[in-house]
C-alpha cells in the first residue's frame, strides 16, 4: 500500500478538527464571562451606599439578568439592576454594613447562554 494511503485515515480527523476551530472559538466567546467588577473579587470597601458595576466580555440582556447580595448572617436580597453605559455592563447599588458579603450574579448573553458567578467582598469597619 502506498504511504499516502496509510496517512489518509489519520489526516481526515486532523483536517476536520482544524476546520472546526473557528466555530468552537465563536461558541466559547458566546458565554458572558465577568471581566471586571466593583467591588473587586475579595476586595474591601467602606460601609454605606455601594455602587456595584459588573462588566462582561460580551453583550448581556440586562432585563433578564439578576444580581443578589448575601449579607453577613446569610440573608439574601435581590438587587434591582439596570443596564450600564454599554451592553456589557450591569449596574446596581446596595447599602452595606461591616462584614463579609457575596454578590451573586446570573446573566443572559444575547445569544441565549446563561452564566452564573459570584464576587465575595468585605465591608470594613470605619
């Protein structure tokens, strides 16, 4: 059997994998990933009114996304969120007292993928 005929069964899967890479990259980019937040993950903030900003790597549907805040002691409250200045931003606010908090978010990317995550932070005593 000629050497080319022996390579053919191995060459087809490699070529298919290379051809599929752009589609896989686009699919991976479709999920909204948190790239920046205020407060920062594991950050420290002052007590009082806290402006919260979540920035994602792709456009999100702010109306169908939600943000909750878990306070010290475990009480969870849903925060009213609004679209930010760009389609990748979600903004809200909360009044916070000293203690450890967990900001939980769930966003819907415009392509229909739901992503969830959390941002733990601490409110320092003054």
